[in-house]
């Protein structure tokens, strides 16, 4: 048997977050590492590497007063400097960080509160890192625990002198990253210090910017508004530290209320890098009027990682067309694939991105990625690039368990030092997901549950195996139908919909759930006005889906704005939507 796993590429300043931050603080004590912005874009606070490292040591020393290495710490803070300080403090204290949503998150709701209590029960934290005002409330059992609460802003910086190095190694567990729960109850992915640092080494290699990894990132600035408790949001906070750069923090609420602020900050700070899901780039086009784009200078923007949900080629084209006059280039986009179990980043190639135009019949009936001829029904899929040099990717036939040839759809399997090895205290789920074995290879693979194919070494993701809609022997990907639903009528939210199957008396029924738009799209024809009739919207959805996919919808449900169930990262929860549909609990429009 042979191992396909490439050599591990560690960070040059150590394979723990503690070692990396201590080095950067010693090398660049006066360089600004984080800047936190207010909602109006003004600077609320900035901190240098030297001051940040000392602040982290102070909070870590407070944690060490009552918690031992290996115990869990709930990071229960709003987005900002206190959150990232608490997260790094967990590493410095040797405890396992458990980042969770804070109640003022735009994605927080009653279902997310239930999810939070599930996480607390599973992780059993010994300490809660929170705001000063929430300290008393956090200890009263309202979160499902009576663990000691530490008000992070109130910790005395002088405590830094009492910090003791826990002597962590690459194998020390750094955090439990709970999965978003888009397909199941949240599970804690066990990520080690080595998983984290190796993952960023791979990302840097894919960006072909090795000077960043060397720590000479004095000219590197990134901007983020993503929820920091989510895997992609947390990664955008850590990466600048590993390359010696500067990160500008906005809150998710600021972006959602005014998407233009994101691009204004990219322009004013002359930032090179940012990250966002597909809907964020659509939202910028739909919500930033041409007059509000004046003055933007996006010419220094080098990398826009787009992931966390399916990447639409139409989104990339629309955004490029809208902002090219302001210096944006389509080569800036870096469509990527990742998941919490692989520490966020699994594939992605910076530069030109390939787009496949696939024959729908061959894809649905044979699982073949064959280019569509002119006039044939086609599905467009954006390449998510190649895996980095320290990651192994295989496409595997779910029935035979054997690798698929290029351009045949199968399950995506991953192996490498960035890939986790288990779920927290969940041996059954661990065996199912992390026990993939291929004949002739000694590596153990992560079975992602996602479907895709390889073409010229690049990954194209087609959907999730559990979500497939089977109609007349065809494997239909719900995301394709959802795209049609969201484009069927201007009154429908262009970003989100859910399509799924439910059992019927004689046959399976296909259901579409759409959300009404909060406001008109800037691309809507001039003169359109008034509230559309529910009947007209439903008929438009049915007609477009039937014509585009030859699928008859058994029911079309329209929801009030913002009421489609989402994960903490904003992804649609098809399973939860299906459950609420069957129980009659959806918040319907009109």
C-alpha cells in the first residue's frame, strides 16, 4: 500500500497559534494587526501585534486560574477585537476554544438559541468568555451551564505577567468547530493546532504569495465582515496573523444593512483580500446603486475568496461588470470549496476560473460531466480550483467504493494534515465520515457527503448526495432548481430558496419554498410598483421550473422576508425547511 498524502507544510514560525503570534509580536511589535470599525465606517479601535499578544496573555492567565489544559472554553462574544482576543487566549491557555453565535448576530433566532444549548451540552465548557455585561447572566444556567464566566474586556492587562506557557504541540486540540447544521444537528469537529497552521500554509501556497507566509506582510491588508464563530469567518481573522498582516473588522450587521460599506472599506484601506459567500457579491450588485459606486477604487484588490455555498458564474459576471469601472478584475475571484471537517479550505486556485457548461441529460441520468452542445439543455458549474499541495482529493463512486475517472460525478473524499480526524465525543459519526478507505492507499479519507467531478485536475462541485431529487430516474440537484425559483419573479428574494422532496400518498412530491424580497432589486425595470398577487408569483415559479427542469412542483410556498431557515453562516437549511413545511410551521407570506 502507498500513501498519497504529501509532506506536511508547517508554518515557518511554529505549528501552533501560540508560537506564531509570539513570533509576530516579537518581530513586529508596533505593526497594527487588527482595526475594528463602527457601523459608520469610523475606527473604533486598533491594536498592534505587541499589545495584542500581551492582551491575549492576560486573558489566558485569567483562564488558567480555574481551567486546565484540554478543558473547553465557550467563546460567547460579538464580532470584534474581544472575540479574536478570547480565541487566541484559548490557545495560549491550552484550553479548547468553542466559538458560538452571540445573540446580536443577524443570523441568530430561536432555532439558533436551541443549537447553542446543544453545543453547550456537548462541549461541557469549564469557562465562558463573554462581555462584561453578560458575565452574571452567563453563570446563571441560562446557557445550560454554570461554568465560570470571564468578562474579557474587564481582564486586567497586568495579568499577562502571570501567564504560563502550556507547551502545546501540533497535536494539541485547538478548537471544536461545530458544523453549521445545514443537514443535521451540529457536531463538534476536533481541530488540532497543526490542522489550523497546515491549512493556512496550503491556502498561502494556492495564492502563490509565499512572501505572506514568510511574515513579511507589512503591505498586506484584509477586510472581513463574516460571523467569527463560523469556520470561514474565523479563518479570515486568523490568516492575517499568520502572514504578519493587518485585518480590518466589520460586523455582519453592518454589511447586511449597507453592503456598500464593505467595498468602501476595501477601497479606503487599499485592501488586497476579502472573503464572502456567493450571496454577498449578488447583494452588492442589487443593493449598491451606480451613483453610490462613485469614488470606489478597487484596483489594489487581489483576492476575493468565494465559498461556503455554491458559486454562480452569473454572480461573478454581474459583479465584475458592475465594478470593473472602479478597478475590479475578474481574475480577483477565487471560487473555493471547503468545509469545517477540512478546516475550511480544501480547494481553490487564484487567477482565472474555469466554467463548465454541462449537458443536463448526461449529468442527471449518467453522472457524466459532458459539455453541452448548442441548443441542448445545459447546467453551468464553476470550478473550485485544485487542492493545495498538502491535500489529497479523490472522487469516489458511492456504490462501488472505487475512484471515479475524470469527468464522472462521485463523492468528494479528502485526506491531509489539514483534515480533522474525528467529531467530539461522537464515535458513530466519526466512523461514518472519517473512515474512508481506498484499495491500495494507506490514507484514511474524510467522506464529505458532497458530490463533484474532476476536470483537468480542478474540482467542480455539483451538490450534496443527501439532497438529490430523483424524478423519472433523473438525479436533479436542488440548487439548480433553486436558482430557477429565485430568478422566476422580481418579487422573490434573488439569493435564497429551498427545494426538496416529501412523501405523498402515491408518489414523492417536490416542494419549492421561496422568500419574498425585502426591497426591490436595483435591476428591476423602471416603473414596476405595487405588491404582486400571490397567485402571479406562484404561477411564475411553477412555469419557470417546469420549462427549465421538466419538474412539476406539487406546492410553492412563499415566506415573509428573512423567514427561510438558515444556518449561522447564512446557508439555507433544506432539512429544517422540510420539517417546518411538514409540521405547518413556516411563516408564510400573505
